[in-house]
């Protein structure tokens, strides 16, 4: 492990069922139990997991394909089923679906050819989020001072 391998976010409670995560660069995202303090919708932690799966692989695929052509449509849908059973609450049947269109032209033809390989490479080795979920990494929960 290198000194720059550590990643972290800090999560602060901002109200009943509402939280804000802040990364080391100062960016924030609010989330909670499904609705915000003023009735606006917020992401739940499970939805953030789905967004992280889609976002991680979307970044990989965009880097590989957009150097050849700018997409006219680039959408990633991530679905899964939340279940609770003898193993506890968890997500199953996670699916990441790309819908990408490129304009006409030679560069766009290359991008279309690269697209399936880029999705596979992201899934098989590049996307840290999906690799962590698929391989399975133990999560240690502690209480400071305990």
C-alpha cells in the first residue's frame, strides 16, 4: 500500500435521518432516509451505492470512448433488489446497463467498437467500486474510545 492509497469521507448528522458526507477536497453530498428537511427528495445510502457503481464504471467507459467521439447520449442505469434474510439486509441482482449513442463518423465508429470492451474492462478490473462489491471486502465498524 502506498501513502496515497487511503480514501476517506466524513459523515455528519445534520438532522433527524439526514446526513452530509464531506470528502478530503471539501465536496459534500447530502443524503438520508429518503426525503429532505423541506420535503425535497434526497438519496438514501443504498441509492448512493448504486450511484457509485454506475458512476465508477461510467467514468472508465467515458475516458475510453470519448477520446474518439463525444457521445450524443450517455446514460447508465443501475438496478438491484434490496432483500432482508438470514444474512441480513443487502442488495442482490445488481445490474449496470449502458445506453450510449455516438454521432456518425470514423471516430464515432471507433468509439462504438470500443464501448463493449471498455464496459468489460471496467467491470473486470478497473472500477474500484464494483470490484470491491464483487470480490467482497470485510467492513470493520468501531466506536471511538471503546
